C-alpha cells in the first residue's frame, strides 16, 4: 500500500504586470504529486494559468534522518528534532541580482536552524564585504532573522496539519533525495 509523502515543490509563475518569472516553494503531504495540484493552485491563486512546476522533491531523507509521514491518530514517537526550511539570499559583486540558496535542515529549534544556515558555504561566500547591507541574509533581511526560517509543519495546509505528523527517525544509511528539475505544466503532471 502506498504511503503518504512530504513534497517540496518549486512553483513558478509569469504573473501579469511582472517583467520576470516569480518563484515560491510549496510543501504538501500526499500520496503522489498529482494529488497536490488543486492545493498548489489554492496556494498561489493570482498566478492563474501561468502557474507551473520548475522542480520538485519527495522529501524522504535529510541530514541523516528519514522523513516519515504518520497519521495524527498514531502515537507520535518522542523526538525533539524538527524539519526546517531556510531561504538564504545573498549577493555576488558585479551581478545585479540576488542569489538564493534553500536549505532543509533537521534541528531542535530555530536557533540551531539559524546556525546551520550560517554554516553553509553560500552564507559565507555570497557577501559583498565593502557594503554592510549586502551581507548574505535570510531572505529580505540584512542579518539573521528567525521569522524567515520556517518549521515545515507551519508551512503545511490546515488539512495536512490536522491529518499528519512529520516523524524524523535517525537513518545514517539513507540515500539522498532525488530532485526533479524542469518546466512542467500542472495539467501534464502524471501519477
């Protein structure tokens, strides 16, 4: 029998009155990607018919932990670890654009998620040293701000929160998740 999975989806849209394509990440729990399409549309309604997928991942393994979805009716095993999503922004001298780096990390709390973000090579290298306000940052902030780090549970729909828990189990032998990249219209998503 199929088990529910946590999906991380990079959505794109060329919205009206915009010069470039915009992006956002969507997180949802489902048995397959196609099942999430109505929720993706609800997540970004102003995107209209331009909404598409630029990449996605079944989140099964993060930093030595297996990611399992269990019903809320099941006894939640004792584990203080939580799954966090971090979106770092930074700058490279001579490029008129903000660079981004996303991170999934397993930590006890937001403080440790901040530490994990600042330990990344991206954070250490995407800073224009001469311009204080251009330091690599948690998106749209000039410094680390815990408001820009999210527990994955907080990003899920109300239905997902009601029905499912994310259980993280130590698993040092787990394989890295496969990341699927490429433009995909929502009506072309197959089971």
